[in-house]
């Protein structure tokens, strides 16, 4: 296999993931985030989640050094988050965005309706365009839509 993915295969893989998630991490004074390509649960006992992150993103050293990350579900119409954490940006992407922290200290978007706070359980360098981070879920936060819109 050449590594070039036919459009049909790419579309099928993209259809697997239903929701969009932002993965965040922080270490010392730095914090970073990026939209994940894929997120999915991978075990109930222990509670594990898998996140695929594009290789070479500035979040990688923060996850490596802090051993933590958070996943925040992004609403489909949330253009502000997509713009803040998109590829053409500079500075701290969290500027002007309200965040909170749960157990690990990874930044969590206050407006996210679902957040998973994770400790790194495993990291897989796939020698591909993405790397996999398996997180042990140590905290969660869910809120109703009504609370988010306040």
C-alpha cells in the first residue's frame, strides 16, 4: 500500500467518527490544543479513550511532558473554536476563551458540553501522518445545552 488514500476510503474513515473533539494539554506556562481527527472509546475497564492527532503538532511535547490531555466535544456550528485552534494562527489559542480544569489540570473549554480529563495510558507512534494517544479517563464533565448557552 502506498500511503495515498483513495477518496472513497478517506470518506469512509471520516464517517466513523461522529463528533468533533478538541484535544488540549498544558505544561508549565504553555498550553495548546488542536482538533482531533478521530476520537473513540476503546475500553470500559479501565475506562480508556483513543485520540488521533496529526503528527508534528505543537501539542505533542506538552502531552509528552505533562502526561495528560483533555478532550472537549465541539458542537458542529462552533466556528469560533475551529478558528482559534485552526492551522493558521499564532499565540495562545485559549486567549479570550473561558477554560476550567478538572483533576489533571489540562485546559477544558467551559462551553464544551462534554469533556474527558485523561492521563496518558499509552502513546503509539504509528510511523504515519497521525499518532495515537490512549487516555485513562480520570474525570468528566457533562452539561445540558441550556447551561452552555448562558
